[in-house]
C-alpha cells in the first residue's frame, strides 16, 4: 500500500507538469502535417504536367496576381458573406427548434417529413428550386446553404436533448423550478457538446454547398472563380482557390470554433 502511494504521487506530478507542453505539442503536430504535405507536393510536382499538378511557385504566383488585382479579396469576401449568413441562420433556427423537437413528441411528428426531406433531397434540386423561385443571386446561395445543412445541425441538437437525464428534469420540477430555469440550468448545458459537434459538421457542409451553389449559379464568390478557372484549364488558379478555402476553414476552426468551445466547456474538468 505504501509503495503504491509513493509511486502514484510523482506520476500525478508528471501529469500536471506534462499538461503545459500540450499547448504547443498539438499545434506543432498540425504544422508538421501541413509541412509534410507541402514537401510531398514539391517532390511530386516536377513529375507531372502543370495542367495536372502545378508547382507551388506557380500557385503562389496565381495568388499574387489575383490578390494584386483585388479579385481574391472581393471574391473571398463574397463567399464569406454567404457562408456566415447561412451558418448564423442555421444556428439561430436549429438550436431552439432542435430542443423543441427533442422535448416534444408532437413537434417531432409534425417535423419528421420536413427533416427527412432536407436530409435526402439532392443539393442540385435545391439549387434548381432556388433558381426558379428567386433567380441567381446572393439570397439564393444563402437559402440553398441553409436548406442543405440545417438537418445536420438539427439532428445533433435533437439527439443531445433526448440524451438529457430525465431524473434531473424531474428533480428540478420537484423543487418547483420554472421551465426557463430548467432550460438554463439543465437542458442547455447538456446540449452544449452536441451543439459544438453539430456546429463543426455544419460548417463543413455549409462551405461545400456555398461553393457548389456559387459554381452552378454563377454568383460572385470562390465557387464561380473555380468554375471560370476550370473552363480556362487554369489548374494553378483552381489549386489557389482551393487552398484559400482550406486556409480560411482553418482560421474559422482555430480562431472562432475552438475559442468558443473552450469558453462553453470551461466547466468541464479535463483529465
């Protein structure tokens, strides 16, 4: 018994001391993986024609040219406008609606057909409907992105609401807690992990649908620029716009999603 106690204490101390390097170890891994992909690109590019795999320098020149003409900034801002608007609408609609459906069988029955429709309808059909209803404009792109991604976020929130321990809700009601207090103290904290997971998935889906809608509708944005580059067989421009999306997604992840996640889960004790 004594030996076990003596050996356990230093192990705990190592764990506490080892917690600090985690702040730089994980970012180092991410950067290392990116560098490895870049080096592989550099090694493979000379073995393929430029119209198949352009060299990093050619892609960089394409970015410099687009940025210098102001095209990169204007098109990226247009896409970000579509993306942020659609993502915000999904969160604002999906959170209360998901909680309502998760807590009410009536709401679940009334919404089942619509959720199944949004889950299964192809994006190309949504784009066609949007073109018929409102034409090729920014509102159509946002509407298609919302319709195509809402079910991903909604189902996560519904699942999180259903996973709430009923005993906690019954105990709160036994102490005469109001519905608003139950929502604030029991429901929302329990839904947070599902909210975060759904947000990550939905953000990726919104990115894809937004670019696809811009591509087919011909509205301003990165998707339209990719379409134009493909028609001109400008592969280096296609790579440049694609890498721009990857970089912007990483900025969203590490600049917005993860800080919000740390704030919302600060009450959770880390192992």
